[in-house]
C-alpha cells in the first residue's frame, strides 16, 4: 500500500467529515437540513447539481462503456448534456418560484402534494415510496463504485466488503451530520476536483503516448471495429431504437429529485441564469474529457504504459495506478474519483431521508413533530437506506452502469413528465399527477424485467423473465406512457380548483428562464 496515496485519501475523508461537523451546528431547522434554507449561491448550486448528477458513473461507468464499445456510447453524453441544459433553462427558475409559492415546499413530494392540494397526502406517500425504491439502487451503485476503487488502488490489502463499508461510513458520516449545506458545499469542492482530474489525466497521457493522436485513433479502431465512428457501438451500426434510447437519457433530468432540489434551494431565482451557464460548461468539459480518456486508454495499454485489469469500469483507475503520476498526485486523482462517487451518493441519501421524515413518517403517524425531531428522523433514515444499499452492494455481479441506468430511468419515468406538466399545464389535476407517477414508475420496473435482457433487476435478483428484448431504454417508454396517463386521466376527471388555477397563474407569470 502506497503511504502517500493513503495519506491523500485520509486527508480527503477528514475534510468532508469536517464539513459535516461544521454545518451540523448551522442546521437549525428542517428547512436548513433538507434545503439549506434556500440560501445557496449560484456557483454552489450549479456545481453541486452537476457533481451530484454525474456520480461514479462519470469516471467509471461511462469511460468503461466507451472503452469497451467505442464512441457510439457518446450519445449518452450528448443526451445528458442537452437534457441538463434544458432542465436548467425550462424547469429551474419556475420550480424555484412555484415550490416557494406552494406553502414553501421543501421536497419534490411535498411540492407535488402542495401543488395539487392533496390534503390526504396520497401523492407524498407514493412519491416517498418511489424515491426510496430507486434511490436504494442508485446509492448501491455508489457503494459498488467505492468498493471497486479501493480494491484496485490497494490490491489485496483491502477486501471489497471492507471497502464498501468504509465508503458508506464516510458518506453517511457527513450527510448524517450536516445535511443539505454540508452536501452542497462538499459537492462544490468535489466538482472542482473532478474537473481538475479530467483535465490532468488526458494531458499527462498525451505526453507519453509515442505515436500521438494518429496512433490513438488507429489502435482504437484496430481493437474495436469503427471505434471512433459515433454511429457504431461495439462494432455494429447503431439502429434508430438504440440511438433514440441513448439520447433519451437526457429526459431523466426533468425527474431527478436530488437535482431538482438544487433548483429549489438557490437563493435568488434571477441567479438561475448564472448557475445554468456554470453547470452547462462543467458538464460539456467533463463529458468531452471522459470520451477522450477512454479512447486514449487503448493506445496507452498497447504501448505498455499500463496493465489492463480486465474490468472496463476501472480503466481510469488503472491509468492513475500505472505509475504515470507521482504518488501524491495519484492520491489526489483517486480522491477525485471518490469525490464523483460521494457527491452523488450523499445527495441521494439526503433526499431519501427527507422523503422518510418529511413525506412518509409525517403522513403515516399524523403527528406534529418539532424540527429537531424531524431532523433526527432524517438522520436515522440516512443510516437505514445506507444499510440496505450496502447489503445490495455486497452481492455479486453488480454493474455500476446497469444500476445507475435503472435508477435514472425510474426517476425520469415517474417524475419527469409530471414535473413538466405541473409547471406548464394548468389543466393537470391531482388524479392526473398520481396516474403519471404510478404509470411511469411501474413502466420502468416492468420494462426492465420483461423487455430488457440482463436488466439491473434481473441481475440483482437473479431473474430470467425477459419476454422480448426490445433493446429500448426503459426511460423512453416510461416517460411517454407517464405523459399519456397524465393527459388522459386529467381530462377525464374534474378540472383543477379555482385556487389551484390562481396559484398557477401567480407562480408562472413572467419568463421562466
């Protein structure tokens, strides 16, 4: 075990835990704990949103897919870049205003409940359940990524099971203590660390690859047919269904609770424009750098600069571990990968815990609780969700990419269309919103089991239920069916009340961008 790499990791862990302690004393009420008191500046909001979005998928899942199958996988990145920009442009400002107008809603379930005057709390309960189910899989992907990172870095010195426990303990530690502010400010630092790594790594690789860019392209195409042709994936031409499915990843942004709450938390709606520009620039640079690194890795291996470990999802870790960098620099770069993992898992744990305390516990018990009790219920929920995710992570055959894709599809399907319609269609009512969320979530789950070969659920629970492999990403049918359900059910049921229509007009007046 390299001592300097270990030192870099320890210092990084100490830093994030210190942030948790710092904000522990500054979370005075439940609004502070779950939404930062709506006091976040645009730069923290932007980098926190993007860092919490990308996860270990950015530095492990996506480069692994591109390394294995070629630049055809870049369509996922293109879809995400476009989706991220559109979400900032279309949703952010209007949701910030509307969520505050709706009796200061602190969570996505509470926003839906208040928006549709759901006095029975049905929407909050359904949303809370959806969040717990899909975030459990999402957090699991983070723990798997953290475990893989430790194993590759430290070899036989750390078992995968121990690595997962360490990853979970640190993430739970500062999320448990500091809540939204700790998560957002650590995400800011982690986002900067991630972008630094994605710039340093390809520049350093270029300095040692003998043949330059020409050889990089030649080697990549020699090993994977048409690697550099974005219309090919794994050597085969990309069909219309596959292309649309890859681009459909962008639809997920309209329904990601851990990203949507960032829009709700910005201190001034007029600062959304600044946040949008910062966030979009970060995404474009990050995704472009990942594609370049994955392609360069082929030539890097061919020239003998590193030994490929056989797992495509750890190819960037293998590059850092190759001896290209001094130990202390390698330690910082490894910390950047851990930052990608932690910056998403912490946000997901916080939103899941908020759903338990603010949406489920409150409705099932029907008790009026103090802010201090609600914060402690949220903290306990952080631990509970983490333990379930750890149990799933310790199982076998867990692919980071498949876990993330399923969770992403689940949220985009359940909440994406409902969020858009709630902000832009006055005729949508409570029944339509419920139908949209239920139909979207069920479509994502059932499609993953019955219409995709090797789906995340099939792998996780050893199922073999695929009836017909459509090869279509479940987010696309989930989003479409959800939209249809919203429109049909809303038009077949009573119109929204005069109070809802008046609130809609007041909350959506003026430009939304």
